């Protein structure tokens, strides 16, 4: 099977390096031998001496996707508009595609999967989400017989590293981001990671696989960690929680709930143990019950493991001409489209609420009355002295609906008084 | 694709029940529709009203494996000698086989896989190990490009439940086993589970997939939890560890090390968080780094998830006549055989040593001298008053070799004195 690589960045270079290092092992596991025949990159000089013998390096990406000898194209450019054009062209030339480009699939996945279905080719993307965790294959194949009720994950290693630094070493947000940049975990512009957008891209893929529906990027509410205060990390800890950037999708009677937001997770849960730049994903199926998967979320070498697994899978399908094994998005294309989906933002769960109040008599009574009137019962309460005659009042509610919360907010703001802040985060139960 | 089921115990009944419950979902995910056409069980009356329309129930297991209409046989008898004969017969009739029978595969796996290779059929067994964890597929496919260095797991839910009861509720071994039996986690005769043998069966499958070698059951050292003393669970906890029944396989320069034994795991590790009857598996690959997977290890419904995933996979292989996708044991058969394997029992690691000594002056000096002479340095030391003029001295060593430990033992026994006990367990680092 002849493979060609678009791009020669970190992931592409590592993929070819890993392939060469473990060539014998890979050969022992594949029916058809795999051969890398072409690389296209803007800077061919960088690939010099780093590709197998007989692999041609050029800057001709269009020639690559049009090359009749190529069976599978590895799209590892990281570029969305160019990636889209090249992937569609490769598919129209009836080539299989492997990609690690989550932004591309989140934005143009439906177009790409439709084309793949039309031409009977595979688009595999294990390297697009939580690279050392086989979550795509797990959802597409291993959990195939299950009705998935929820998927809850830490999908962005950069944000998790930043939050871990803040939680474990008392760093502030800016300091933790700088440290992440120094270690190569964060880009010069960290916005895509810390804003929750990258996790939202990944969540779309997982939710689409889990629930068999196309998902609009615009349907995902995402909120990042830029405004997380060390203070709240500290209060959460005192109450038995870690604050994590949680991507979650769940299907309930009201419809699909998809969001990325800073969330309190119980310290005893597996998700709370996911620290530094690692990823972790909890899922629940009606047959398998709760499960949890943990591993690296990024890194060239780690991503190469996922990309090469996809490549080995294609090489092991005897019907190289056909669409092969499982459907790209788990469900048959007709079955996906037919279902449709309603979105809901009304979630039942607990919330963390921090109110900064004037430290004077009667204020607790005022807040308690607001809670009582909204029929919100309290699971945990913490009041912290604070400074300048202000005090922080932290409430963890029992399970309430989001509308209960929203209806109560104006009265809470009023109780807090002008200029006083209210911080709210959802709270997870133990998965 | 026409499926037939051998047996109608817990797992078989749950598999058909789950299939019927999620039929539409499964249909949406499979290219070829799946139909259950036959069940063979010693007690056909038990299956009455519990199979789909058109599925014939009888006690004729040989007629089932010889039935020309059957494409895939689900061997869910749990019986080893009969299971072996039926599986070999089904394969010789060129049928695919799905099984959840780990004892069968641990003992006769090589014979079965050779036959499968010969006739070009698949033997799939995701339901044989840690049912809610897709570990077979992960090792066979997702981690295929990796050199696996180690796999470390809690693979027996019954033992883990018993140890959790002892650790969390202070139960003694007999009481915890009785409670496990009451809850249906343990058989009337719990020996297979608590002796480590069941975990050893599963470990053979994981090690064989990881390292591409056939493994003799006799090569696996297994030691159960029958002799675990609550006292050691308590001391381990005070030193920051949980005692778990750990199945581990690692490949080093000296060869393959495979064992099942009670082991101290650091409280901060993911494995320590695996409590009650759950399973957890940590693996390390040269590309993917460390990963960890968690889920149920048993249960009819949970096992049905794995068995149905295997069934869906077969139905999605367009080449229903061929051996299909990945090799049954990950590696091409020739490649497995060619490799061979050396076994080693010389491991480098830390050890927990508890000595019960006469509580008198000079005894610590005596033990310290033994350690120093063996060049064993101490990571943690705890002395506990105890009763009857005896004291427990607990030592956690730094990394040493097993031979260093073994060479030191006679002198340690001597230091402990006649009739005094020495308890030794290996200690894991954080994975």
C-alpha cells in the first residue's frame, strides 16, 4: 500500500520517523506492506535525509493528491482551507485519507464524510483527538452496540497543564501559560487552546460518533480558562474538587447537550487524576456501563502512534478497493442523516457559586432567602473572611436545572450588590 | 450474517437480550444485517421466549457448528474441553468464532489460532478480558505500531472486590469473600478468582498480543490473595500504597517477565483508584507513552457489549469469506512463531518486606546489617509496636533485583529468628 504525506511539520516528521524505527514490527502485523512514496511540503529541505529510500520529497501537494500510484494520503498539514481542498481532491481521486486535523473535521467533516461515502473510501482520524487514547476506534467499533449516554473528557492538554500549574504550584494564569510555552505545550498565541475552541473541535467528533448525528460547530457552547481565578481553584480544593476544562456531550430526552467549560470534578474521580498535559475521557454506555481512558493528548511521537494505527488498519483490509471495515463515523451515512438532532442547554446538575459580598450582618440571610425562593438546596457552603470588608461566600448546590439557576441569578446579583462579582461553574458527580 | 450461540448462561442470554434491545442501532452501524439463527444449550427451556423470532433453540451443539447456514459461532459455554472441540469443529467448517472463554484461549489458544489461520477465519475475543475495556482491540490495532514495553493490570474483579472490602471496610479475607459471594461477584468456589489463575489466563492473552509470542500457561507465575493479611493492607496504606492483585507482563533485555501477584501500588496511581469489582489496565508503548484504561471486568450485560462489538466487526468486513481485517493475535502467524521467547524472573523493582521480630535491642541493627551487606537501600521504614514482645518492621526498598532480594532472604530469615514471619510483596512505581 502506497502512502503519501502532506506536510512535514512535527507530526508528519514523527510519523515517518516512527514508521522507519518500527518498520519490522509493522511489517509483521500487516498483510500488505506499507511504502511511503511521496512527501509534499513547503520546505522540502527540512525533510532531507528523514524519509525512507525511494520516497520523493517535493513542494507539489496537488501532484501528490493526483498521483495515481498513491493509495492513501496522510493529511498532516494542520491547515484548514488547504487541508479541505486537498482531502476532497484526494477522495475524488478515490484515495483513502488519514488526518489528524481536528479543526478541519469539526468544520468540514460532513462535506468530507459525504464525499468519502460517495467514492467508497475511508477517512480515518484517530490522531485528531487525544492521540494516545484509542477513543475514535472505541466509539466507532468497541462500543458500537451501546447507546452512549454521555462522554466527558479533558481533551486539551495545554489547558490542563495550565490548570494543573495553577492548582499544584499556585501559579497564576499568565505565569502558567508562559511556563506551558517554555515547555512547548502552548503556541505563541495560546488562544485556540485556552479558549476551549480546540476541545470543542474534538468534542464535535466524539459526539458525532457517539450519537450518530452531524453537529454544527455553532451548537457547541465553549468557554475557556482565561478567567479562572486561583481563588476559585483554592476554594474548590477545600470543598473536595479540582477545576478542569471539561468537554462533555450527553443525550437526554430533551436532546443533545454539548459544551466545553471549566467544571469542578470530585477529587476522587478519575478525571481529577488527569494532570499536567495529559488527556482523559469518561464514557457511559447502556451495556458497558462507565469506562475511562487516559493517555497523552498531543506530541509528535504520540500522534504518530495513532496515525500509523490508521495506516496499518487500511493495509490490513483485504478489499483495498472498497470502503473497508466500519463506517467512518460509526453509523451508515443514511442512518446518520436520517436521525437529526435537537440541542438542549437545560442540564440537571450541581453548581459552584461564589459570591463576593459586603461582610456585614444579614447578607447570608439575604442569599439564603434567594436560594430558598428558587427552591435550590445547598450541598456545601463555605464562607471565607477575605479582605477590605468583603467576604467570599461559596455555595455548592444539590442537583438543579440550568433554568432554576438562571431564574435565580438576577436576585443573586442583587444580593451581591453593585460591583460585586458572582462566579459560577458546573460541578460533576463521580463518574 | 447468520450467528449461532453455544450456551445459554448469563453471558449468552445477555448477548441476545442486548442485541434485541439495541437492534435498530446495531442495524444502523452494520453493512450486513446480523441474524441470530440458532442457540444450543443443555437446557433449551431456559431460552424460551428469550430469543428473536426465527432463532431455533435446541440442545444440539454439534448440529449447530455443522450447520451450513451459520457464518459465525459465539462460543459462550465457559467449558474448556467442550469449548475447544466445538471451536475447532466450527473453524474446520470455515465459520468465524467469537468467544469470551479466557481459560480456553489461555490453554488452547495456539491450537485454535493455528487452525483459524489455516482456514482463513477470525477468532475474536474482546469479551475474554476486562469486558468493558477495549484492550484486545487496543493492543491488536490501536497500539499496533508500538513496541509495548509493559502491561500492568487489575484483571480479576472478584479479587479486587475482596481487597477493596479489606482495605476500605476492614473486612478479613473470609468475610470479604462471603460478601462477594452474596453480591454475585464470586462463585461458590472462589478459587479460580482469588488464586490469581483467572487473571493469569487473561494476562497470557494480553502478553501474547503485546509481544507477538505464544505463551505457555506454565510460564506465568501466579500467586493469589488468599494469604493477604489485613495487617499488611494497613501498613501499606500508612506508607502510601494499596495492595492490589496485579497481573503484569514486561519485555526487557533478559526476556519476558509475566506474573500475577499481590503488589503495592502507589495511592496516587490510576491503578490504586480501581476499586470494588472494576478492572484497570496500564500500558506503555514506545510511541504512545503511558496509557490507562478502566471499566467493568465482568457481568452479562457488560460482556454482551464486547461480544456484540466483535459481531458487528465481522458483519462490517465486506470479505465475509476471508480472514478479514487485523490478524487474530495482532501479528501474522508466521511472524509470531518465528520470534520465540525467553522468560525471565529477574525483575528490577522495589519490594515491601515485613519482618516480625522479637522486640528487643539490637534487632534493627541486625536487619540493617543484612540490608547493607546485600547492598539494598531503604526507601521507607516503619516499626510498629505490636504485642507479646514482638514488633513488625516494615521496609520498602529502593529498586533492587529479584536476585539481590533472594540472596538476602536467608540472612533476613535468620535475623527474624525461628518461627518469625517474613512477608514480601513487590512495589510498583507510578505508571
